C-alpha cells in the first residue's frame, strides 16, 4: 500500500532547484513504497512503467546478469524507459530492504511538463553518465 511522502524533498539533489510550489506538486506525485531485499524492481528488456527514487537501502544495476553499478540513497532509476519508451536497459535488484519513492509513467510525464527544473536535473545527470561512458570507451579503445 503506497504511503504519503514525509521526506524533506528540498534537501534532495534531484529536487533541490524546485520552487516551494513545484515541490508540493512533486510531493503529490510520489508514493512511498517498501521493498524487501531481493526484490526485482526493474527487469531488463521489459516494458517500463515506473520511476524510482531511493530513500533508504541499496540496489544493484545488472546488465546481462553482470553488475554494472550500485545505487544508494539519493539515487534514482527507471527514468530511461519512461523517457524513450523502449524496454528497460538493465535489471535493478534490491540488495537490502528498501524505502523508495515511485511514480507511474503517466505521472512522471506530466511532472516533467509541470516542473521544468526536474527535467533539467535529469538531463544533467544523464550528461554526466554519458561523459563517464564515453571516457570508459575511449580508455578501452586506446589500449
Ligand atoms: P531503465 O532503462 O528504465 O531501467 C533500468 C534502469 O537502470 C535505467 O532506466 C537506469 O535508470 C538504470 N541504469 C542503467 N544503466 C545504468 C548505469 N550504468 N548506472 C546507473 N544506473 C543505470
């Protein structure tokens, strides 16, 4: 059963440039859910229906069964399939019991329209991930 969000969203990087009014909109959009360790939160290759933000606990991102990243409180995942409407790019599994904030595809899409700072933060984080991936590729091909 989803619970109302009790967290101070303004202290979270993803929401830190939102106005008070925008934060109220974000708060209304999010549901707080708990997931026990071992829960598969996203499955590679499947249709994405939710965006997740980690309040507490840790998760692993796996591609082709191999761990490619670890996620901690403050991290989010599941945005890619909601943005490009393609299958999930990776599997995300809860390593510990977790507390998450979630949003459905419909709510996520509406929120991006209503709260522009959120879209800018997602783009900034995506740019950072692209730069890191580019650096890795460059290092690999120059060896
Ligand atoms: P999505 O493709 O919707 O579902 C799986 C999610 O895992 C993906 O969105 C990203 O949020 C996340 N993800 C995929 N690859 C990585 C990575 N290399 N580092 C961190 N998170 C990732």
